[in-house]
C-alpha cells in the first residue's frame, strides 16, 4: 500500500497525463496533495492509457458486473470510457480507458480495478450500492456530476480507499458511518452537496487525513473546539493535515489553540459558520491561506499574522474584529488581504516600511471599517494620524469604501499599472481625480461615487478595458466628453448628482460602445436639446436617466426604444416617462401584485431580463446575476452573496444577502438570539423567543434544559421547512417518537399553556418591511392573518396521536423525518386540524376573526390590545436586532446603492395564557395571503 507522507515523488508515465486530467486537485493541493495523487498514479500495474503493458490476468468478474451496474444506474459515460455489456469482457476496453486504472496481477490470480475517475461525466441518478464491490479501489472520483440521493453504506467496504471525491453533486443525507472504518483515507472531498455530518466524529476517525473539504454543504455540525477535535489536532492529524475546508456549514465553537499543532497545515477555510470567540494567538507556521469570513469572531488580530512567512491569503471579512491593524501585516508573500466588514479603527504606523515589503500584494479590501482619519498619503501636519501608503506594484484590486477615508487622492498612489478594480466610494475624499487615472489601461471597474471630489472629469479617452465607471454624487464640474470611443467595453456610466454643465454631445450616444447598457446623467446642470442621436444609440443601451436638468425636446421620438427613459423635471413636452414595472420570482405573491397594480404599476414576465423592471419580489437574484454575467461576458454558475451588485441604480429588489441563513433558518435564528442574550446579560425582560437548540450539536444542552425545566414539552422542527411540515410534538430528548437521526432539526420549547379562543390555539402572522440593517430601519404593520388549529387544545391527546402516527408511518415505510404523520390508530387519515403543531389554515377563520387587529379588540380586551401590540413590536424588533450586526456588514459589502434592497419578513407570534407574545419563527419573503383548507375526505384537501 503506498504511503503519502514522504517527500520523494516520481512523476512518470501516466502520472503526467493524470495531473492534466485532474486540474481541480492540482489547483487545491499543496505538496502533500500532489504526493497523494501522483503516488497512486505511479503504482505498479497502472493501466495502459499511456502505453504501459496490460497484464495477462483476467479482470475479476464481479468488478465487471459492478461497473456495468454503475453505468446503467448513472447514465451513459464518455465515449472513451464507455463499455456496454457486449464489451465488458475485453479488459483492454476497461483498463485501457482514461477513466479506469487496474492493479495488474494480484496474488489471487486476477487483475483488479484500482481507480475510477468518473468526474465531469454528466452522471445522473443515485450512486448504486455496487460501488462498494471494488476491494482494491484506492481512488474514487465522481466529482462535478449530477448525482443525487443518499450515499450508499457500501462505500465502507472499500477498505483500501485513499482518495474519495464526491464534490459538486447533489448528494444528500448523512455521511455514512461505515466510512469511518476505512483506515488510510488521505483525501476526502465532499464540497457543494447537501450532506450532513458531525465534524467531531469525522476528524477523530480518519487518522491519516491530509485534505478534507465539506465546503457548501450547510449541514455539517459540531464544535470545532470540542475535546474530540482538540485531541485529533494534537495527535493523529498533527503531522498529516494539509487542507481543512469547513466553509458554509453550521460548525460552532471557536478555533482551538491546538490548531497551532497542525505542523503541515497550509489552508484553513472556516467561512460562513457559527464560530465565535477570539482568533487563536498562534497558528501553524506554514499556513498559506486563512479564510474565516462571516462568523462572529471578535477582538484583535494575532500578532503572529505579521510574521507567518508563507501566508498568501488572509480573508476575515464580516466579523467583529476590532482595534488596530498591526504593523508589518504585509509580508513578502501576502497576496490577498480582506478585512472588510469589521470594527477596526486604526492602522499601526508605519504600516509599510519600504516598497519592497509589499510587491506581491494583488488584492486589498479594508472596506466597512470605522477608521479614524485614514488617509491615502501621509500628511506631515497631522502628526500621528494614521496613513496608508500604497506602494503595491502588483496590486489589481483596491477596495476601501465606506471606511471614513479622507483627504486627497495622491497621484503617486494610483500609479499602479496592473490595477483592475478601484472602489473608494462612500468616503470623505476631496480634491481632484489625479491625471494618472487616465493612464491606467488595465482598469475594469472604478467607483469613486459618494465623496466630495470637486475637479473636472478625468480624461476618458484611453481606458480600453473599463466596463463600470461610477463617479456620481460628488461635486464634479465639467462638460461631457465629445464621445465614449476611448472606452470601447463600457457597460455602465454613472455621472449623476454632480455639477456638470453644458450640452449633451451628439457623439455621446452616436459613437457609444456597443456594450453600453446604462447611462445616468440626472441631477446636473445640462441644458439645450436632447440630442436626436439618442434614438440611434446601440441596441444594448436600455436605460437612460437625464431628469433634473434643463433639457428640452420632445421625448416621444425615443418611445419604444428604451426600457427605462427618465426625462422628468426637464423642459420636455409630454408627461414623465418613468418605468413602473415589477416582476415576481418564485412563489407567487398575489397580495404584493395587487397592491402595485392598484397603484398603477405593470407586471412583467418572470423572464424579463435585467434592466427591464424597476421592482422585484421573491427570488429574482439568480436571474439578475445570470443577466449581469451575460452583459459582462462572464461565465458563472453561482451568484454567491453579492447579488445586490447586479442591480442598476434605479432598481429595488427583495431578499437581503443571507437573510435566509441568519433569520429564516430556525437553527441559526436560535443561535443568533442566544448570542444576543449573551451580549446583553443585564436584560430583565422575559425572553420573547422560546428556548431552542440546534441538533445534534446542542443535544447535551437540550438535555440539561429538559432536566432543569418542569414537565417541559418540546417541538421538533426541521431547520429548513415551512407550512408546519415535519414538526413533531415530543416530551424530551428520550421521546420514543424521535427520528433515528436528529441532524437538520431544532428542538424548541413548546409554549404552554397558550392563549385560546373558544378552546382553540391560534398563531398571528405579522409582517415587517426591512429597508436597511445599517442603520436598522424597519416598519411593522399592526395586522395580519390568524391561523387556528381545527381541534380544541389538548396536549396529552396530541402527543398520543403523534406517537401513533409515527408508528403507523414507520410500518408503512413512510418518510417519518418528513413529518408525514397523518395516520390514526385505526389506519384512518388524520387531518392537520387534529394536531397542535398545525400552522395550516382551517375553517376556523370563518368562525372567528381572519385578521389579527379585530381579533385582539373583539376577543382579548382584558389584555389591553395596545399593550399587546407594544410587546409584539418589541419582540419583533429584538429578533431583527439580533441579526443586525451581521446583516448590516453584508449590506454594506454587497449592496451598491442605498435603498436598492428590501425584505418582507413574516413573524409567527404566539400569545401565552398571560397575553405575552412569543416569536416562534421568522419567515423571509412569506406568503402574505390567506388560504382556508377544507378537509373533504381521507386524502383530499381543497384550498380556497
């Protein structure tokens, strides 16, 4: 069996070809990963794809049948590696392909398959159990396909497996525990699936792990500082682990000090988790990349960061890090620094001691920090004032927006020939735009908007690569250039809200680049005629805003050409022409549509491209990003969190970045509320949120709370679900009706006894519109629909029915974890109106009030409705405050224009028997209508 921890590697024969076929591993790897891959590829008996001999032994028959089964289960493989039934006995067809490698003759007299490279094959369907029928398999790579469903337990039969790559598929369910028994796994790639697992068990089980990635699965849990992980870091992983990527999951705890013992660790990626605490004082000396964005780390930066000799990338944005950025952070090898979205207030002087100290830096982002007197160049008159001295000859990206940056932009600082992106918007910069700006031929995007620049426009005649130029909201005073020929790739030009004068040149539109999409000149001092050449502009130009000037002409000559032509507040003939178009993506919201239609808006088709609408509701971000990528000639399958960057300045769209992750995910909402309580321990108000625990990571805390409480009842909820699906009423952690696996669930305190209307439990669905998280700005509406249970409130009867339903569903093989508990003791159907966990709508809305406001006035006058409303609004506000810090940072980071994104939030409010409101859960982009569910017969419901 090959060993991967040595240093001598032979790149021979097939190894070179395999490295070229395996570009993703090559990109990710450090020396250890090349070692892991190439050692396997140079094993004796590899296949003859590059001219090696094929042994005379027969290929083991059972493995041939397993290959056939895998192909038939997952679709046709590439022609070069395809083997139909009539050809599988010809070993040359199998071992001679670039998909399969064989061992050569083994002691049993057979040849065996040692490696399966099925990546990038358009495989679909479920990976069959026959994948476990290759006892000598060392490499299994099915990455970048469309495989789905659970992982088969038979993977645990691959006792010689060393490299397992399942990344970039749609696998779901739990990570098979059978894999923990494989002793020699060195590379485990699970990225971008929906697999759940426990990092504590995983890191403590694989003793030789060199590379592990669970990035983007969302459901991996556990505490990074648990005793099991600490022990793993200090023992078996100390000399093996090279790369650890747990980003975009639900990992909690903090980074343990034992992380320093991982002597070979080069890459540590922990972004978008639930980690908190301070960063460890010591990190592995050979660390090359540290990524811990979008967590809750606080305190200062470790001094050691300045002396790590191999550190190339430092990404710590959107945390609560504070204090002073230490001097010497720019090491000789550091290429990327992203400290944006924190609370740093100063930079230690001198930050840069000599130009040679920072020649490799390519990207710097210090945006969204409350710096004090931060300047781009030193000022001798200001003594100890913090200064920033750019000397970065290799710098490509410079972002220091929304950071209290002040003073002038020194021309010497901008003499950066490789600069592609410069974003200094929303600061306090004064003076002129340096002349050197016009010589930066590699510039692609420039944002200097939102400052106090008062010079003339820079020379725009030699910016061949620029696509986005935003200089709006300054005090620029100049006339427009005669044409835009010097910017042949320009797509967006924003010059509005300045002091520009003169006429609009004819050549501005006539000679506009064919890529131009949007141009804004409004709120200036232009005069004269609107040039007729506007009608002859490129077909790509869809949005022109020139309102608030002193222009004149008849706008009707331009009608039909532009999707948005705003000539308002000029001396034009005719009425204002301003788009009032909206679209709805995803789940239909008739309430939203009716309100806008009544106000004179027009609804456009869901597929209407970017710039074809002014307002959007629902999940329109993906389409906006796709349209933007097309305009920018980019290829991207993911929009990430930065969907707000795809908006044009006149558009408004729902869905804040990560709103779903922070608030609507029940587990992460519970975590956010708990953190808020810890930060404000002096509060005397009763908590407006039921105690909640993420499972299984907080199982022990749940057990303690259950022991300490008096006859507590709990709701078991899926973290990601809606409409009451999957909710169970249970009596604690040992309830017999619990599902076999608790992954993906939250245990929430059942508020008992609730306030009842004629013996029926009810829930209020109330709405809030959030227009900003930085500062927090929200509008509560004192009304909303009321949902009732269909039967009278009886806890013991409800628990009995839940258990019987669970037993019945298990016998029938139903998906118990899906919450399909609809069968009674005699096999009859139980309507949702029988369950106390009911959030469906029943005919009780017809018996009582449909809306919350009249309900409180009519049935609950003794509780003083005004006091209830005040308490409800406090509870709703505290929910938003708990998320405001993180959401505010992301708003500043990812949303380019104030007011361009909003969120409609639905709160489910339960009143207890004392009239106190409890926030049961929060819903992003909720249904705002009212449906009534009529039970007809055993399997028939009608919604009206």
